[in-house]
C-alpha cells in the first residue's frame, strides 16, 4: 500500500530545482491525493522511511508532514502514524498515465474572455521598437526622481501615510494637478474634481465604466486610439465611427449619428488627434459642445500630450469652457516617465466619486508613494523645468526627423509637420501590408497601420514617434522603413 507513494514521490523530487525539497514533497502528496493515488484514510510511510527512500534529511519530511497536517490534507493518528485526512472528498478519477500539468501546460476547463489576435501594445523583443509618440525616459534626471521618492517616503512615515488611502488619489497630487490645470490649461477645477488613475488608458476605461452600459453607443473617429475602442467594446458598447479631415472630427457626421443612435459618449483627442496629429478647430469644438447639450452625451477628452506644442500657443481643452459636459483625461506619463503610470480624470465631483468607486473595486487606492513623489516634483518646480528643457530637445528632434523622412522616404511618404505632440503621421503610397510584413522580418517593430482604423474604408498610414529616438536611432529606424518598402 505504501510503495506507490514512495515511487511517485521519488520520481518528482529534484534537488536541482529552485523549489525547496519540503515544498516539493508537499506538492507531490497533494497531487497524489487530488489524482486519487492516495485515498482518504491511507497511511503514509513514517518520516524516517520516506526520508531514506528520497535520500533527504528526516527533518525535511517532518516539516512537510507538519505543514500538510496543519493545512488539513493529513491527519496524525498518534502511534499508528500519519494518514490522508478522512474528511477529504473522493477525487476525480484521472486516466492512467495522464501527465502532471504545470500552470503552463494545464488544459483550461473553464470559459474566459480571450484577448484579440493583435495585441494593443507593440510587443517587446529583439530589434528596434518605434513607438507611437512616447517621451525619452533617458532625459529625466534619475537623481531628481530618487530625491522625490525619498522625501515622499519620509513624509509618509512621519504622517502615518503608508496606510490605505483615498481611492481618488494622493491629496497632494490632486491639488497640484488641479493648480496646474487652472493656471496652464484654463480648467475651472479644484482637487475635488480630480481622480488619479494608472495612466491615461486607465482613466479612459474608468470614464467609460461610469458612462457606458451594454448596448450604449459611443462615437469615435474612423482613425483613432485603438486601446480606447477596445475598452469601450469590452464594456459591451456599440461603436459608431465617424469621419475626420484636416480640421478634426466631422461634426455633421456626429449630429447625424446622434439622430440615429442613443449616443452616451463621444471620444476625441482634440489637441493632437490620434493618430493624425491634427488639432480640432475652435468652431468644431463649440459645435461639439452644443451637440453634447442637445443630445445629452458626455465628451471623453483625451489630452494625452498637451505639454508638447511647438508652433504656437496650444488651444484650450474642451473642458476649459464646457466643464459640465466633458470628462477630461490627462497623463503625467509624457512629461514624467511612462513607467510611473500616473494619469488623471477631471470631472464634476459626483462623477469623480463614481470613478473613485470603480478604483476601489479594482485597484483599491493607486500608488500613494509614487503619487506623492510626483506631487513633490510639481510643487518644487522641477517638473516644469524639465518640461521646458525637453521641449527644446524634442523640437530639434522633430525638425531632424522631418529632414530624415525627406531624405529616406521622400518618394513614398507624405506628411504634415505636426504643430505639437511627439509623433508624425505618414501617408505611404506603397503596399503597407507588404511593408509591415518585411519590417517585422527585419526586427523593426511598430504599431500596425490597421490598428488605428475603426472601419475598413478609413485612410491608412503610419504613426511614428520621434521624441524617444536620438539622431542615430531615428536614422536607423527610417532607413529600415525604407528597406521594408522595397
């Protein structure tokens, strides 16, 4: 009766693994019980016998048995030894010889929502990655970040700030962001209007959660930010695409869609339209707000890179003059570091409370220490100084990138020099499918031209970020695109 246990354990105990021997014994016994090899009431070998069979220290087996007894898998029968607990249910009978599964090889017996075939983010790996408009994290002084974290940690320790906190986010950061939005973007907000999120994508999803139910309609542009559309679809929303041109979203098409659908929200990136980089003209902004009042929908305004404008003063956000109709989503990631994952939603207090409730369901309270460190960088003026510095660097990279496009892709690509933002929109007069396939084979990774399209008839192009590339990287990336074009 005892021999099968000894053999099966011996086959699975491997001292070279990075799992402690006693834990391997525990796992093997539990697997044998679960598979029916050890029935309830079966006596196990003594700790001495099993230790001799396995060639391990007897204390190792004792520890394993004690843990299994404490967990309820085994019972101690005094002088009679140790047995499988009689209270365990009968196991599901497995086929003889069935291989033991790992988390990676296990057959999944339950239903779950599978991800789409195309990932929402450009995957990592070897080769050169070209992003869609990220900052260059190498430019942020790491000593400033370390200092801000240290001050935030000291303050939290002094004020008992390491406990669970407000799901709306750090009070210091909410106040700092509100002050920044008032002074630099004209938003009539205070800290009660701010909820901190894990980046702008999290902000978009949270805003959508409080606005949209299954079957509700949300208007997006035919070319837009794919992760936002994916978030709306995940909530069961009906996607209603409308056209756009050099002046932004087609307002007549928005009105037509509102008359045909029960529209709950319109998603726009009016400052630098994603992906085309065009700015929504003032007259269209005013008409969009009028339609929001007329049809009772909310505007989700994603202002993901407001800080980076090169030609003139940036237009004020829609939320600056339509605060009752706009959920304003912003990000500190472009100005700070994407890895810090700090975004925010500005909205009326009741909406902020609704969003904070969603935060408490999924995230609890955010990352208070990181948020306080970001507040320190804002309050000290370091973030603004850094912003002025990198704006000059990115302006030069923008000009150099345009010149490099002209040199390497001038015969196959058209573009309009973007007034702001950290990326170019390239209209390529070649077979984009073949170009992208060749680029992938060469190790060049970038977002698919189809990832921006919400309809098959949308115009195709490539969104290529320039800010995170130094001169050598930019030349390498564009030269690779040229080769991929054939």
